[in-house]
C-alpha cells in the first residue's frame, strides 16, 4: 500500500501535465472560496440597502458571482 | 492691476474725445475699421496656411538671405508683420526653421512692413480709395458666405483689403476736417526735444493701436493734411517701429520660449534701428532727399518722403544688424533658457530599473498606475467631480443634483501637463528594454503598453464628450440636460467602481469583478440609446440634439471600454499564476448574455 502511494506520487512528480492540472484545480478551489465569501458579503449589503437602483446593482453582482462559481465547479469536476 | 485699469481708461478717454470732437471720432473710426480690416486679412490668410503657405516657408528659409527675402515678400503680400511673426513662431516651435532663419524673417518683415507706407503714401492718398473699398467689401462678404475654404479665405482677404482702404479713407477725411479746427503744426517742436517727444508719441500710438501699420497710416494722413511737420512725422515713424516691439513682447508673453527669443530679437532690432535713426537723423534726412530727388519725388511731397525714410532706416537697420545675427542667436539662447518644464514627469522609471526584467516590468506597472491616477482626475474633473468625491462614499446622484453647472476643464492642457510626459517616458522606457529577456516579461510590457494606450484613448474621448456636456448640461430642454446628467452619473459610478476593484482587499478576484462591470456598461449603453430614440421619436428633443446625444453616448462607451480594458490588461500583467486560474472563470459572451436576459 505504502509502495503504491509512493509510486503514484512519483508518477505525479514526473507527469508535468498532471501536476499542472492539480495546481490549477487547487487555484480554482481557492478562488471559489474567495468568491463565496464575496457573495456572502454582497448579500449582507443587499439586505441593508434601501435604494432600488443600488439593490439592483448588488443583485447583478451576486448573479455574476454565482455564474462564475458554477463555471468553476464545473471545471473542477471535469478535471 | 495696470492691465485692469488700462482698458477702462482708454474707453473713458476715447469717449470724452468723441464727445468733444466729431473729427476725432471719425479718425478713431477709421483706425478701428483699418484694424478690423487687418484682422479680416489675417483670417483670410489663415485659410491658406497649413498647406501652400507652410510649404513655401519651409523651402524659402534655407539661408539667411532667403529668409530675409521671404520676410520682405510675405509681409508685403500679407500687409501684416504680426501675421508673419506668428507664422514664424509656429515654425520655430515646430522645429522646421532655426532661430537664425526666424530672425531673418523678422528682419525682412520689418522692411516689408514699410511697403504699407508706400501703399498709403503713393497710392492711398492720390486716388479716392473708398471707391475701391466698396466693391471689395461687397465681393469679399459675398465670398465669405461661400462654403469652400479657399473662396471663404479669398472673401476675408478682399473684405480685409476693403476695410483697410475704407479705414484709410475715414482717417484721411477726419484729419482734413480736423485741420480746420486745430492746427496741429503749431505744436511742432523743433530739434532733438521734438524728436524724442514725437518718438514717444509714436511708441504710445502703436502700443495703443497694437499696429505699426495703423500708426504709419495715421502719420502719413496727418502729414498729408499738414497737421504735423515733416521732422516730427519722421520721429513718429521711428516711434512706431519701436512701439511695434512692445506689441510683439506682449504677444510673446503667452508664447513658448522660442516665441520669446524671437520677440527678443525683434526688440533688439527695433531699438538699435530706432537709436541709429535718432542719432543720425540729419544724415537720414539728407539721404532721403537724395533718394527722393533721384526717383522724382517732389521736395514738398513729405508723405512719400516719409515712406522713403521708413524704408531706408529699416534697410540700414538690417545692414547694421546682419553681421551680428549669430551673436544675437547665442545671446538669446543663453538669456531665454528653457524653463523647468511644468510637465509632470515619470516617478518610477530610471536606468537602474532597466537592469533586471522584473524590476523593469514593475516600474512600468507602477508608472502606468501613476498615469491612470492622473487620467482619472482629469476625467472626473471634466464631468464636474473631484477625485476625492469619486473615492469617497458620498452619494454621487445627490452631488450631481447640487452641481448642475460643470466648471470647464482645459483637457488638452491637462493632457499635456499630466499625461503626455509620463506616457512618453513609459513608451521610451519600454523601447529601451533588452530583447533577450524572457518571453514572459516582454509580453507583460507589451500588455502594459496597450494599457497605457487605453488611458490615452479614454482621455481623448473625454475631450470630445466635454464639448456638448458643457453646452447641454445647462440646456433649457430638460430631457436633453437630463440625458447629459445621466452620462455624468454613469461615468462617475464607473470610476468609483473601478477604484473599488483596484483597492479590493482580495487581489485574486479582480479580473472576475470586471465581468459585472462589462454587463452594466452594455446595459447602460442600450438603455441610453433606447431613451435617446424615444426622445427623438416623441419630439422631446430635436434630431440635431438627438444625434449629439448619440455621438456622446458613443464617446461615453468608448471611455468606459478603454478603462475596463486598461484594468483587465493591468491585472493580467500581475500575479501570473493565480490569474491563469482566474481567467478560466471569466464569463464568455454567451454567459454574459444569459445573465442579462435573466435580469431583464
């Protein structure tokens, strides 16, 4: 078992494509976390806002972040 | 202070003069019409500059003699040494001719301007020139109404000549009538005292009228009417020559260093010439007598003799001054030094930054942000906001309501002062970097260069937008002014949002924030164009205003797109690894359309 894991690690080390993929996967995950946090902040702002125009803008921002997150999750699943 | 009271004082003196003497009024009106004719003439010749005139200038100033000849010829044709001086200054500034050639033209112009005296003395006073003036005015004004630039120019020239002649006619008439009331010749002062006093009067008259031509015409007409003595007429002519220098000095106050040097040369020439003329006045009178006798001018024809004198003393001035031209150039160049340039300079670009690829890219990036900061200030000011207001939390809509009037910003001057120097430095810096650098840094610099171009494009569109913004934002048509207020608000909001993104605590998601901005820009543009269409359709704004609005909303879109592209480019050249992943999440056109259709 230990040997198998070690071999896999070794394979990954020499396979630059896989290494790249993993790196990107973790980067996207990182960004998704940040987007999630931003979305949460915007939702709080949305609830506190009275101006209709400003509420609409915030909502749009939330929609865009949602679409970006959806895209990111799809990309991770594909990899 | 002196400037402030000068004009009202002149007005009061003139008004008093008009009140007590109708003849004085006629003479003054003649001078006014004459000056107006000169303005019209200048305007006419301006229609031909930028093409033929400039081409000729470039080819005809190759040597000192050529430039001298050019000065004489052009001033003779244009009948305006000031127009020739202005064109010369523009060529000096553009670096097409050197200071020595410029001085040559100015010297020549001094001789050429004496043909004005000949025109009046030999031609103007012998025939009833008003007879020529009238048809010239009629044809000229008819041509001014033509659309063709050339015909329009000819129209101004003809009308200008017409007014010149008409002005001369009025001055002549005025002096003739004046003669009956007061005998000016009774005030003739003999000897050097009179010479100096009349030189002073000549200087004063030229300064007041801002034209040596007009003074000379005045002298000749007064001389023809025997209001002044011949000697005093000569002194007045000397004064007129010196006085025109003051006009040039006043004119050069706003000119660049080249203009100041040229005005300096003009002043030296005229002072020296004037000094020589006063010192050797008796010899000059003798020479004039000899020349006059040779060409067949009557002994008592003082008007023509004055024209001869004017030409000779300028000719002597040229002969005396020519050997000293190079010395003069050197002296002027050391005296009028290029001042510390007021243009804002680059802060981060220096030779040490060029040593390493990374530091060079970072220096350019920092400088680009410096440029962006300056650009934002110009754009914000143009739409009536300060940069601190954009960066604050204050309600922009509220600010807009309280500030309907927009203070005018000279975008062109601000561009020259705060953008051009830095932009040029960035471009020069990038062109210096070594080609053997890694591809990555070269690509970064390529993108940063493009980002800089985006800023410059945004400023240019701001300049175009400003024109109608200033006019229409205060329009009585509420619909039009409302749309322009929207343009202001739209742009102010974008500037604030971009600043927010720039200072976002998490740098990793900056590019992604641009997606929403792009959607908003597209929506706002569509909304505004629909609103404009509706305003035109319902007749709330005339189609002309409507098209202005359409053009200006296009400028607005251009500014916004350039600023967004700037940001996208700037962030690409930063944090390479994370942006790769970040870019994967940027929404494409279809995804953006999907969000827009949902929100609608």
